[in-house]
C-alpha cells in the first residue's frame, strides 16, 4: 500500500480480503505520529499494518559499505525501530545490499512473460560487464564487518522496542555485483547471521523468488529453507513469488508459472506452523495481476489447510 493510502486503495484491500499491509515510505514519515495515524486509518478499514519500511534506510550504501554516513544512518534506524515499537508495529524487513537501487545491477533488461506482460530479467554475464558501482571493490570481510556493526547497534534497540527484524537475501544471489561482495546468497550465510545476532528478534524474510533465482548454489531449495529455519521459528515473513529458472539467466513470472512448486512451499509453511505475513512480491503487470495472484494464493492456502 502507498504511504498515504487513497480510498480506492483501501477499497481494493477490502475487496481482496487482505488482512494486513506493508508500506514503503521515506525518512519524512519515519516517526511515531505518521505510523500511529496510518495504523489507525487502516485499522478503521479492518487492515493491520504489518510493516512500514523506510526506503532511505533500505539497502543503504552508507550502512552496507561503511561510508561516511554510517553512524548517522544507524542512529536513524534506531529511531525508526523505537517509533515502530511505540506504534505497535512489531516487524520490519532489512536487506544488506549496496547497489540494488541502481537499476542495471538489479535487472539487466525486461522481457515478456505469459501473455506478453513485461517482467524483470537478469543475465549474469551482462551484469559482469558493468562497471564498479561504488568506485572500488568491497570484499566479503568488509561487508561482514559492516553487517556486524549494524547488528551490534540495532539488535538491543529492536529487543527493547519489541520489533522483529527479518533479513532479506541478496537479490540476485551472486558472489559479487558491481564490485561489491554479496553475503546473503546461501543458507550458511543465514546461519552465520543468526549466530551473530543471537536474538529472538532477528530472523528471516524468506523471499522464495530470490531463493529460486540462486538454484542449487543456495545449498537448500525454498522448501528445505522453510523446514530448516521455520522449524526453529526463524522465518518471520515470506515473499511468495516465482521465477522461470535459476541463474545465470532468470525472469520473474506469475506465481503459478515458474519452476518452484508453490503448493509445496505452502505445505512446508503449514508443517512448521508459520504464523507471519505471506505476501505477493514483484508481481508482473498491474493491479489486476496482483488481484489474480492474491486469488491464487488464497485458493492454494485453502487447499493446503484442508489437505
């Protein structure tokens, strides 16, 4: 949902019988007053605010690369967590990628999926020819160090505020992109991150689409990830999306038109008693395609729960 929902958006959510909303906004709205006002507005329409994300703090190069503004951004993130907690919003997603906002490093083109709808395409060979995104190469050790600095500063605040943080995998999950090492590209990296955080308030945002992009290199497929981490209660949110095939080249697809069996994904979530948010993500096309995806998800969920 947009940061300032229109009556049409609110009606759409109600018509789709959507239980909760995720909102992306900017630092201007990273305060309690905005969050409480938005929570109350959606609540009047029977919609829970699951997360209000701040784009300025998401995949921020200062945080990821340890640039000059790192301390200032950490302080902003701490303030943001406290505002979330005070507003009764108990979850947020975090991703530690430096160049996802630079479009050529995220998608190398657009190509048609079913029915001719244009969708994101990523070609690893084309991406390897791109220049350095931030002037020099950044090693794995450097990125792990900035991640450790982030955790050290924000985990105590998250615990105090009662906010859980779900770590999103690197998308696309490649070893390096634009000269910047990418850490969260297999299940072992998640195990290391969970050990570093050592907190009940830190877990996973399991992006099925990103995991599908990586294929065998991820070490576990999307269903195995759920059974491994979900059994420990460490999956807080699921991005329910699909791709046509793994790297080196993939296209995002409609959720029922990729190579991952989404029925098996939902079965695994049921088996580990998942109780977080399940949402469509990167849906090709427009709002009509979002509605199609929601209907498919709802029918699939009913099938799984009745099996």
